[in-house]
């Protein structure tokens, strides 16, 4: 038997033994894992998930009756039964047929699927592509008709200056394709004139 044949014969024995040795070290050195201790949920969160259905990071998109495109997202959405759903870290992007865009955000959102009415609560911010930014504590929204209304006072800034109002409406006028922001109930406007200097 020449040297090459002897080497091959030894390798046929040594290589399987080395493989067994490596596998045995994996089992010997591995730590015991408690599968219950590694769950990334607190006890209260487990109870909440068992009581109601929850979705993490939901994204919904659709169109209004007028043809405007809407995309809604949240960090988490849950339901306690029935037709009402709760969303955390709510945000929405509305692309109007006119080409303008409206962004909505709030800490929480409550959606009633039977009435198609949504309640946005906590740090509600409305931002438009035309340069307006309006904040409120709450906002009622009908995304089918694209009708927004604040039940309380709002504060805002825009190209014309800063304003405060007792109520805000966002809706499309009758026979009109454009969507309008309407401020009512004691509007106070601090006008900031634009820079009109000529070169």
C-alpha cells in the first residue's frame, strides 16, 4: 500500500471522528434555555393580547368617494370586539385629486367601522402641501367623504401668518373639486406680510 492510499484510509477514520467531536462540543457547551423566560412580552401585555386582537404596524390604503387616495398606518391596532378599533401612533397621507397633499398624525385613533367615523386624539397635527400646519387636541374624520372637523380650538401657521380658531373644517365644496380648510368660531389671524422687496 503506497503513502497516498494509507493517507486516504486514515482520513476515512479521522474525519468522521472529528465531526462527532465537534457535534458533541455543541451540546456540551450549549446553555440551557428557558423558553418561557425568553418571551419578549410583559405579563400585562400578554393578557392584553389574549383579550383582544392586535396587529403590529398595520398599513391600509384606499380611495375616498371623490377619488382622493388615502394611506393610513399605525404602530399598533387593536380591537376589543364589535366594530371599534384603536390605533396607536396614527398617521395618514391623503393625496387629493387636485394634486395637493394632506398629512395627519396623532397619538391615538379610534375607528368605528359601522359609522365610518374616526376620532383622532392627542397631539393632532394637520400638514398641507400648500404650507399650512394646524395642531389640535382632537379631530373627527370621515375618510369616505374626506370631511375633517375639530371639536375644539386649533392653532396653525401658514403662508399668511399664524392663526387661532375655535373650530376647523376640511371639506370639499358643493360642485367643487378642490378641498378647503375653513376656520370658524372666533378666528384670530396675525398676518405676516411676505417679502416684497424688488431686486
